[in-house]
C-alpha cells in the first residue's frame, strides 16, 4: 500500500468539486497539496484553516498554457522539495453536436482536458520517478458510453484512457502508476443546470442505485487508485451502475 502521508500532490481543478474533495481526503491522510484553479474559492481557502498554510499551497492560473502547466510543477517541487502524486481534474462541460460546435470550441476542449496532461507529465516525470509516484486522470462515463449532444466532451474524456495506458506502460519501470477514474452523474457545479425533471428521471430510470453520486464517492475511489500500488493503466467507473445498463 502506497502511504500518502508526507507526500505531495499537485491537483489541477483542485479548488472546486471533485478535485477539491480529493485534496481534502489526501490532506486528511497526511499528504500535502498544491491546488491549481483559475480562480480562488472560499471552499478551497477553508482547507488552509483546517490543515495549515504549511500543507496547502495555491497556484492559480490556466493549465491550458503549456508554460504555466510546466511552471506549476516546477514551483511545487521547488516549494516542497518533492512531487509524488499528480491529478488532472481540470475540465468542464462542452455541449453540442458536431454541427453545433465551432472549430475554436472543439480545439479548446482538447486544450483543457487532454493537452495539459502532456505538459504536466513531462515536467513531473523526473520527480515522480525518484521514488515512484501516482498519476490520476479524471475522465467521465461519457468517455466510455454514448451521450447525446456532447461529441467534444465524449471525445476528450475518452482520449484520457489510452493516454493513461500509454504513460502507464512507458513509465512502469520507473515506479510511476497512471490510472483513470470515470465519474457518472455527480452533484457538483457541473450538473447545476440540470432540471428537477431530468434529475428525477436519472434517479428513477438511469441509475440502478437510485441516487446521484457525491464528490465523496468519487474522491474515496480516487484515493484507492492512488494508494493501491499494484494498480496501473486501469479505469474505475463511479456511476451507481448507470453505464452497465443496456437501455434506460
């Protein structure tokens, strides 16, 4: 079992939602964190009050910028003297069919969800390889199964899976593990525009466990993927059974 106490985790998209909850659970297990987001949030700031300024560092900016993404890793290593865990949770919805989307929106989806992994991993690899480490990419069940009206989102989330497996193969000998989590319908800001009727339909007809997911459900699964040091190149779905259905 990979002990996270005293380790350093860099988390993109770490100031809200799933990324923030993963940070909270890692801190509870004794890890230190560098949280990246484009803007500050009160929820993220509260972690400092609970765990102390020496364990939580904020680095605000957009990982779409390759120089910022690489610099984020460099600043984290310089501040803490190490890097053990890298989590890419930054992202957001990209609605629309292929006929709805502009070229810019299509390209931006890759710029946010996929391309940062290339730059972050390249910068982090030397530190991760020193004593072995864990990389976790946050995908979605939309990257595994069909989802109408979200062609760009499905494509970029799906792309994270072979990317993770390629990294896992190429860097296993260095002790670097790379895995993916694929959340389903989780009650975060991502789904705040969902109507009450759509929510009721999902619970009654689409999710066998008859409830939406919570960020705690996803974060606890993420922690297992990080701590279990005999798992690499795998995808763990956290969706209440939704994606196993044939119909509904």
